C-alpha cells in the first residue's frame, strides 16, 4: 500500500542522483518511476536544483481529483527518510523543519457525503462528540469504526498530529509534515460510548510497534490518540496501562491533547476524497497492515476511574466483542461494508 515498499525498492536507484547533490554536482538523471502497492503511480525526478519531486496519483486521474499533486521535496531529507526506513526506526521531524503547508483546505471536502452512511463528513450535530486516533493505514482503521452498529454519525480519514497546515497525502507520506494517518469519528455519546470506540482502537492494531504497523514503516503510521477533554484523557491513559499489562509489551501510542496542535493549524486535516471510505468503493484494494494482537481489553470496571464508570459505561457488551471484535490479521478488510446489524450478536 505504502511509500515504504516503494522507497525500499527504488533505494539504490535514488542514491546516484543523491550522491551528485552531496558532492555538490547537480544531477540530471532522468525521472525514475515505479508502481505503488496502492494502485497509484509514483515518480521521483531530479532537477538542476538537485531536488526530488514526489508525485503520487490516485486511480482514475493525475493528482487529487484530476489536479497535479506534484510536490517538491528536498533531496537530502528524502534520502534521510529512506535511510531511516531501511536501517533504523524513523524519527519524527522537528516542527521547525516541517514543510510549510498552505492556507487552502483540502479541495472537494465541503459537502462531501460518507460513502456508506450518507452523512456529511464535516458536520458535528448538536449533542455529538469527536474522537481522533491513528493506528496504522487509515483505510482499515476507518472501516472498523463505521461498521459499529449504532451511534456513529460519520467517519473520515485524514492527517493528524503534525506540523504542516493542510498537507497532501504525498507530503504526509514523505514524513516531512509530522502527521500520522488518522481517523476522525463523530459519534452520539447517548448511543455509543467513547470507551467502545477506544476499545476498537486498542484491539485493532499493535500499539507497541513504534513508528509503523506491519510492513508500513514511518512516522505517518505511528499509533496515537488525541483527546478533547479530561475525561477522554483519563480513559485513554487508564486503558493504556491495563492493555500494556495484557499484551506484555511497552505501548508506544502517542497520547496528546488535540489543543497542543492549534499552533500548527489544528489537530486534524481531512484527507483527499478518494481516500474517504476507500475500502467500500468498487475497485478498491483490500489492503491493511495493522497487526491486531488478538487480546481483548480487560473489563471496563477493572481499569476505569471510579468517577467515570457511570458516565462512560460501554454500550457494546461482551457478546458483541466475541463475535465482531478485531481478529489477528486485520480481517476487517474482508468484512461487509454495511454497519453491523443491531442485535445480530
């Protein structure tokens, strides 16, 4: 699915022009291209200025919604990212070194309807709340949530917890924006609990895998949960402590306040329309690199703060989780697109 596979496959071919840059001799090597496992074409080219242009085109036309999505990326930083992927754990870019971004929001998101639920992706109806998390490739992460049987108004994929305003997919995948692929959930807390969404998050990936999930390596695949109020923070932290003991590994999930990113333009930026509900669309590739551990989160009463137990009690009972909870191997990609029928468990 991801740039990581492409990066490794073209690693040696990129060293020559990079060496020209490092030695101070601009390279004029012709463009190099290969196909990505997401069904898109990826091209790197060098210019007399010794910079790479990264272009990644979705199925059905060049760029985002037919527009040229080419972005210029500094060669040294691209090579640095490549070395990090191959030889060590990728490092999160420093805010002052991140790409500058832009003021314009993602095109064609205004009024866009959820492909499965039919709801407006941007709206947050009165009485509803928002949850934002990241746990690997956002295609499968999103599908698991929109299939919950009730209380989900909308889901969307995008880029969260980074430093570049309004990034593109290409930019986020470069590692030069600091974002991670995320999911935004608008939910009705009277029908489904934040705890239900959070439990799916924990169980649907390996939260101890550092900067990546499975074959997808890079800071754009890091695990994270970003809270909007103190209740969310306490529930995330308490459940993390419990789940860490259960899986027997140190959890590396990033936990931070959404407001921490206000100075960078916000915690959340919507992804391109072609990524929204991708796995539900005809011709989509059933890809998912998440690594569910096959371990169910301990009972709510065993880890939840006492003063939050009544307010945030889960709405989905254990029989639901036994039948529909995440399984090893990221099986969500093979599940039907429609939400799980209420009472079917």
